[in-house]
């Protein structure tokens, strides 16, 4: 009789295991709502999240790259302006010297008070 009861116990266990497997299969197949594959829906949602994160990272990277390029252009422009400023400062110091002012005035045909100017014409090459 012990063997019969152990056989019955084994049969009952097998029947419970089959019911458990069929319940798990029904849960996996989405029997709650026919036609919806929850596993596929989860994969699609994860793919959407991945695409959104990828877009955010790429757009931030592109923004950083364009900012870096703009900074390089601005630095080059600043260097050019600094050289131009130095040249203009040198020119200003030269132009403020009394000798330079007098030479420029004479080039324009000006004379000092009391001086007499002469205009010579008919010279070759002039």
C-alpha cells in the first residue's frame, strides 16, 4: 500500500506541475489581453528610451563641439585685434612726436609763420 500511495503522490505532483506550467505559459502569452505581446511592447519601450538617450547625448556633444569651434574662432579674432591694437598704438606714438607732425604738415604744403613758400614747376617726373 505504501507503493500505491507514493505513486498517487507522484501523480498528484505531476498534475500540479503541469497546471503550474500551463499557468506560466498563459501568463507569458498575455492571455489577460489577447493580441498583446507584453515582451514585445517592453522591448519597443526600451528601444524608444535608448533612442531618446542617444539623441540627448549626441545633441549635447554636438553643442559642445560647436561651442569649442566658436571659442577657437573668437580666440583667433582676439589675437588679430590685439596685433592691430599694438600697431595702432605704435603709430599713435610716432604721430604724436613733434617732428612727425611738422613733416606731415610740410608734405601737405603748410609753412611756419614767417616762412615763404616757393612753388617750382616744370620739373621732370613731377
